[in-house]
């Protein structure tokens, strides 16, 4: 069965950094992940005995592109887009089963106490302990189609969380329509499932698409589901922990601040309330955490599926686009594209299409296909040597954007496009070495390092 555990078993010892001794849970996983990032290292972090809690915590699963490719069943990072698009085009619906490990232990009523879960603080300004790794599953109040999403949950008590929803997302729409019917919105929070389900939950798809169908496509088989015990929601049978409850339709309270993907702590919140009705889990569960803020894990999880989706839509109109990259340095606000330019204006056309496809974007740089878009030094070299500011950039003012951008004004931002492709009649020739010389150098270095 596909589960968090089967995935963890597939990793090598070199991919995991295991801490056997008791460690303080607040801030520690975040600090470790960010320190390792400085060294360009992205291991899975395993905390066997977090202080004060009786279950292990794992984090940083999604911090590495090669590991994400492994999760999706792609041959390597370069093959992720094709694998993802195949899963989208050939989805496999989930199947309902009678029982599963996620309901080996069940707490309801007065037995419920989510404070016993190893929920931690991540950044100094955070308002409290937060679940940032929960997949929230709800249903469209009218059609019954499932929706999977991520929303931050601030621990407020034994059976209560503050919640901030994406106010332009599907779950927000579901809550508004439930409110009009005079009902709360039933929601299950899944913590610790096969990482392919996490990738699917991060996808930006149409409201009528069940993300569990995409997860099945990635896994090559249906995701087994069990019915929740107190609400009309189905959840992965092989998950570690599920919190069942309701988002209240007519109650709000303060929530935040929280360290968001922008690298800033934000007070912006929809101020919702999530009340817990039950907790089900495995007998000996593993708690999965996701490093928040502008960590590699948080940003890669959020953008891998988006890169694949946007790339395909872009190629439908501009087939000469070769690759796309959302760099970590730009959070979700910058993108680089490479293309085989055949005519002047083609790069600008692609940039404008990309702005339309992704409202988060503020800066798009287009380069030729000889530029490595995963190497920001190469990108900046192209800007330095192939770009003139008076003719190769354009600005679109006052465009709809993401409200978490701290520089946005009234939900709007300017969009900057930079065409750093070769101008016509460009006479300079890029320096190069003969392939055999490069091979001799690599062979000599390999012998020295052996």
C-alpha cells in the first residue's frame, strides 16, 4: 500500500538525517533545515524523540527536486513535468475500503486533545503552534466533489484551531456557499500520507477536479479511502493522523501572525475557526511536518505542480518555449523561461501569456535556450550581455496579484517583463571549450578525488 511509511522505506540512509536523542521541537526543525540549505543540502529530517511528545516527527521531504521526482515516479527532476502531465491527463479515481490503519485509534468527544500532537512553533513571531502540513479535505456543498488544499491552522486549545483560508481558493468558496445554506463546512485534516498525495493537494486545478484522482495517476493505482467517523468526508486509509471537524460558518477570531512563503510574518488572515470533533490515527503514528516560510521545502512543494501545469499551457500557444523555472529567490513571484526564438516579439508574447496564467508573478525573464534557467548566475549574465533597458523591458501597472505580497497595494501589483534573448544581428560569439577538453578535465578531477 502507498503510504508515508512505504515512501520513507524507499529512501537511502544518505538521504536521511536522523536525530535519536531528545530535541526541543519548537523552532528546531526549521532552524536545521534552513542551516542545511546554506550548504545546499536537503536531507529528510527525522526526530525520533521530540521533547514532550510520544511520536516521531519527519520533515523536509519536499526540499529536493530529485526527491520530488522520485515521489512522482519520474526518472529524474527533468522528467517531472512529463510525469505530472501524464497523471493529470490519465487520473485514477480513489476507491472506498472498509477500514484502514488511520483508524486504529479513535478519539471523540471529551477524549479529543490535539495538544498531544507534536505541533510546533516554526518562527519567532508566530502566534503559536501551527499545523502547516495538514491536507484539508472538504466537499463542494453543491456537487460533492472533494477538494484538497493547504491552510494554516493555529492551535488554540484541545479541540480548537484558528484558520486562515486562501480567500480566492476553492475551500473559501465552499465555506461561503455553506454559510448561505446555514451550515458549517465539514473538513478533515490529514497529517502524514504518501507524499504523492501532498503533491496532488498542491495542484492548482479546476473546482470540478478531485486531486485524489491526480494522486492516483502519480501512484499508478487508486488511493484507498475510508469514511470519517463523525463527518461525511473520505480520507486516505493509509494516513498517519486525521483530525475531523468543521469550519464554523458564522464565527471568527484573531489568528496569526505566521511565517509565510514570502519570507515575512503576516497578520493577514481570514480569521476562521476550526472545531475538532474527532482524531483518528495509527497505533504508532509518524507526524509529518513541512518547513514553512520561504524554505526550499515550502516553495518547491507549492511550485512543482504549478511549473508543470503552466509550462504545458504556455507551450500550447508558444511551442518554442523550452523550459520554465520559478526560482527560490523569487518566492512565487518570479519566473524564468527559455525559448528557441524565431521572431522578434515572441519572447514578449510568452511573457505576457505567463503573467495571465499565473497572477502571483511580478517578474518574468525570457532567455535563449543556451542559458541554464536553473542557474541564476547564467540568467543574470544573459541580462548583462543581451538586454537593453530602453527597449527590452515593459511594465504593466495595477494588475491583480497575491495579497500576501507585502509590497502589493489594494491587491494589485506591477508586472515587469524582461526580454534577455539575443537581439537580431547579434555579432558576439559565446566562448566555448572543445568537448574533449572538458572530458579530459573531468576525468583528471575524478582521479584526484578518488
